[in-house]
């Protein structure tokens, strides 16, 4: 790396700016921090930045590694020493020292604090604080000037008081910022939890769908195997019949040819010697013709029809379980307690009404039971038995319906 060393040939500010641009690390974007290492591509990095750029895993420690230069993307191959095996650039380190010395020498000296003087009285320092006007002033302003009727206090005392107040305000603001930062951290944690939960739910959902696809594929193979088995069985039987009939046809053809050759025999004696056996064979072949045939519709395999309309509808209705939201019911506010006499009279009235209502209800119930028994011609025992059977049937229906809902939900 070529850098100018003669700083006197440039103006001080321009040369320092130019030199600073040359000494910027491409990773931390600050002036190089010693030690500075040079890469095989002649670019420089802070060793600390290079260590952060190359972080070997547990299995790569002691066996070297590689990373790419952040400036030119050249691949840098490291030995077993890692970034500590890279060569140090002493020239750049010396230039950094020169740059820091020049910056320190060109920095202007700190200016002393200026004394604040009263504008109305020349040469008088502001040494008291006007509490009424909330401004610092001098002693002459309190004695002869505009603040003669105002309430004043020593400047150091007010200084310390307001400095303490500002410090307390800063502390409160810092606490507020920490509380807000804690809230931000909680929200970030919630976001991470949401992302993690979303990934888990997606994975679970994909596994469920993969399981359903596997089940469908398994059922498809089983049903196809059933159709294939019957297809092969029927085809094999039909081909066996074809082979049997073909052999019979070949045998009959040979017998026909033999009989035709015998009929061409001109010698009567020779013909009569062979004709009797040929006639028997022809008659036997004619009578023994295979008559086994396949039943009509043997080739039909429509009994393997399927109807997946309900299953398709169920697949289209796949959705997440709806969680029931519990709405809190507000508790009724307690009413003010009435006086003892009013309460006693109301209670007696309520008890009288309840007793009358209970008697009317019992009378109506007995009347309805009598009417029901008279109408249906049933005794009381039979009516109770019938009601028990009806209740049992309703409970069974409710359980069956619950199982159906669970099946559809899964």
C-alpha cells in the first residue's frame, strides 16, 4: 500500500483529510486500530475486525479456514493460526502514529472560560441570582439598579440547587428511557416468540398435511391393488379359456385333416379299416366340444365405483380449530340492605307467594300426569319407564353427535 510520507508538501487540513481517508478500515469505517494486518490482495484490516469477520466454528479451530476480503471479495485462505497468521503492516502502523501526532498538534488549545460581566455596570461580575426575575445579576443592580426590590439569593446556592434539579430530571429521564427500553425489549421478545410460534405451527401444519397425503397415497395403493388383483384374476381365467379352446380347435383341425385324407383313399378295404375309428373320434370330438363360457357382464368392473364427494367437501372445509372466547360476566352490584322491619315484611310476603306458587305447580303437574295417562292409556309406571327410555336415547344421540363432530374436526 503506497502512502505519502512527506506531509509538508500539502496544506495541513487537506493532507490530514486525505490521509484519514486512506487509513479507514473497510469494516469498522474508522481509523485502523493496531495491529494492522495485510491480506494477500494487499488490502489492510484491523486484526480485531478480521477476527470478527472470520469466526471459526468449534470444528474449525486449529485447522485454518477462509474468508473473503471486504474490499475486493478476494478469497483469503488462512493457516492453522487463523488471522494471527496474517502478516502485520508495520508501515501503515507507523503512518497511523504520524497521523495521530499531526492531529494532536493541529488541534487548537482550549480557550479559557470568559467571565460574564453585567451589562449595566461595567466591570461588575454576576455574583447573585434574582429569584423574582429568574436571571443572574450583580450586587450594584440589587442596591441601585432594577433589582433593588426583588428577592435575590447567592449565585452558588441557586447554581447548586438548579444543578441538583437538572440532575434529578436527567435521572428521571434516564429511568423513563430504561423503562421504555425494557418495553421495547419485551416487544422484541414477543416478536421473536411470534416468529418462533409461527414457524412451529407451520411445521406442525405441514407435518399434518404430509401425514394426510401419506394416508391418501396408501389408500390409493390398496384400492388400486384390489382392482389390479381382480383384473389379473379375470384376465387370467379368460386367457386360460382361450388357450383351452385354441388347443381344442387345433386338435379338431388335425382330426378334420386326417379324415379328409382318409376320404381320399381309393382302396375300399383300406378306407374301411380306418373309417370306423375316425368316425368315433369325430363323433367324440363333436360331443366333447367345450361349452364353458363367461357369464354376461363378466368384464364389467363397475362395482369398484367410488364417491368421494363428501370427502372432497370435508377437505375443502379444513380449517383451524375455533377457540371459544370466554366473555367475563360482570358481577351484579350488591343492593343496599333495607331496614329490618321492611325486610321482615318482604320476606314473609315472598314466602307466602312461593308457597302458593309451589302448590299451584304441583297441582298442575299432577293434572298433566293424569291427563297424559288417561290420553295414552298408560299407567304411572309405564309412563316413567317410557320417559326413562326417551332420556337414554337422547343421551346416546348426544354422544354419537359429539363423536361425529370430533371426527370432522380432526
